[in-house]
C-alpha cells in the first residue's frame, strides 16, 4: 500500500533521555528505560514473515541519517514516525517491508521491533507479587498515524483504544486523540504496553499551580508542603508603593515602555485558574483587552477565577494599573488576553487536558502567539515525559508561538551544604522547545511575606544551612529564590533558561467569591503572591 512521506519529527521520542556515553554514534538506542544495543535484538522479529499487517520498528543507521536514507525508507513503503538517538528512526511498516529495509542499503545497521519494555515509565512501582494488584491510573500515548485521511486516523485510534480497553484489569476512563487515561491493576500495565499502537505509558500526572503557597489540610497545595507566614499588610492606599512591587522595575520595563513597546497589538494566552469574574467586561486593569475566555475545567460552566491565581498571573502579564492610577502595571500593559480556565469546581483544582495540543491550538486559533503557563508537575523531576513531548510537538509545528512554563517551587537544600540541590524541575517545563522560567528575588522590604527561609514551615529541614537559612524572600535583587526549582534535566539539558522576579509580587486580585488572599491582601484590588508562577507571566510580558 502506498503511503505518504511524513516529515522527520523535530523532537525526539520518549527514548531521548539518557546522557551520551563513550559509545560511537549508531551503536546504541538511548531509551529512558536504559541504553540498548539494537543489534543484539535484531532477531526478535520473524525475518521469514511476509505479513501485510503493519507494526512498529526501529531502523538504526551506521552514521548520521541523510535525506537519501529517509527517502529510501519511504520508497520501500515505511512511514517515518520520529527520530531516536543514536541515528535511528521509528517507522511503521509490514514485516515484509522491514526485511527489505534491512537489505536495502549499507547505511542500515539493523532493524528491530519496537520492544514493549521500552514503553513503560520507570516511575511506575516495579511490578511484583506485592504490587501487581495495586490500582494505578496511567496516561497512555499512542504512536502517531501518518499519511492517512482524518477518518482513517480516527479509525486507527479507535481500534487501538479498543485493544487497550480489552486488556484484562484495565478500564479506559478518558480518550483524546492519541492520549488515553486508563485505570487498572499494576500487573496489567505490561499487557497494555504489548499493544502495538501504544508508544508510552506513564503514571497519570497530577498538575498543580506553581505559586509558593500555604499547605492545605492534605499537604497537597504547595510543592514543598510549606506554610508561608502571616503576611504584612500595608495601608492599601498606594502611598507606600515605591515602584518595585510588581517586579517590572527590576526587569527595566520602564526603558522599553519609554520606546513605545507596551504590548499593543499583541495577544497573550494564559492557561490557569480563570480570570476575575469570568466576563470580558472585567476588572478595570483588563478592561477592553480580554478577547475571550475559554473553559477547559471538568464540569465548569464559567472561566471566572474562584481561586485568584490566574487573575494575579494575568495582571503581571498585562494589567494596566488602572485601579492603582498606573502604579501597578504588568509588563505588556496594552496587550490583549485570551483567558483559558482549567479550574474544575468538581476537583477543586486544575483539570489539564490530556491532549495539550488542544490547549495551545485553541489559543493559537484565537490569535495568541505567546502562551504563559504557571503550572506543572511537582514530581518525577527532570523527566521528559508525554506532556513535555506533546508540548514540543506543538511548538515544532507552530514555531511562531512562544510557549512559556514555570520551573516549579521544589528547590530545597536537603544535604545542607548551603546550595540548592539540582534536578527539581517538573514537566512540561522539561520540554525542549519551551522557555522555562525560574524565580529570582524581587526587592520588596515591606508587604507580603517578610521572613527568613529557616522560619518558614519545614524551613530548618529544607533550607537550614547558611547562607540560605538567614536569607529573606525579597531583600536581594541579585539573589535567586531558594524555593525555585533547579536543573539540569535528567538528560543533561540546562533548565531553566531564564529567571525573573518571583517573590512578593503585587498584582491584580480576583473579585470572584471565595478567591484566596495568596500571599496577603494589599486592598480590594490587589494581592501579593510569589513563586515561579509569578516570574513566568512577567517573562511573558517581556516577550
């Protein structure tokens, strides 16, 4: 059957995680489950088979892949799905085509079936007699289907979902294109991996807001389970404002504003907890510049902000300062906004769509070319997972959109050497084609939280050694926030790429019923907050 040529993916598959070793190019596959020499596995598919049923194979070359190599594969009938290091391509082909490819060119080192053991994330509890009956919720990602009509792609995905759901002990809870959420026993995960169309399985992510916030009764609200101290409250009449409160002064926004660069004509999308009262006729700081609101939260009927986080984030991006007579402006105070609410009243938290391309794509279709995200995973640190890959796939296909993610607030000094420990960034901030933002210190000596790091809850455990212990949250404009997550990623990439003020940031307050005070109320219109959540929108405003 004739198939169209698919372009070589600009991002690597889930196997692109291990650090390079001394092995020569074209000798190993660098999978997250460990490095593999595919030549050792070359006999795993039946070389005598002439089946016309398609399966997934890895074709490894002896050196760097050329366009001629790719053309050779597609001419022989294979569909190229993506690249794998070192010097390998994941393809969909029949066994007859796979056998032909092996003999087709001296550039081909070997061809092997895509092994099911490569598909299961190491972050799962190992399957054993003790864990096999444990209930797990997992995110399943299917291989892409290329060179077919939309109807054929939908049919192929439906067939794959049917095969997954037929695995004993597995229930499909949610599907969205190539993304499937399943619930079942730990012992059934390997059987799901054996479904040919399945590319990757990982524990279902729990996403959270990346403001440095107080702990709830279950200890689930903040990255580190920290409870911040009682906030300092000022007069609320703007007489105490000195200019540093929003973070824009440290970033030297005044100089670009003076040149007329205020964001006018630009559209920024924000995916968060919503915006103020959920109406385009909203708080004065956004008046006339909210293009639309979009709802993604489960069982949500509004894009209002009952939590307060999203409104604060939006204020840092593009608040006009109208309610403060211009004193408390965001970075791009004349830009327009597409507000995407992921708040679920049923869950009491974020409901991030399993297919992130829908989130970014809907914003893109609404004209946004900057997309700011102050949320992420606070676990499986440094991993390049399904959500990081989905983000990279979107940005590779839409290079004119800048997607920005917060690094996280999981920075701690557990070995007490006076330096924050490495590798604490969560996905999707681990993606390759996103700008990941850490938090530096703002310069605010009054208002918000004014405590030493060691005085915070669990402070002596997480930041008990000097010089961190006695440092304050916002006393040093050249300092990094101790809680800000650090890189590198598991595959050795440097993250975050940039930092911005993220402590004691004053921004717009949500007027929705029940909205939180965050780091403390300044007045009815503005609240303090902090975290990489706050550094990220300031960076979006600068973009």
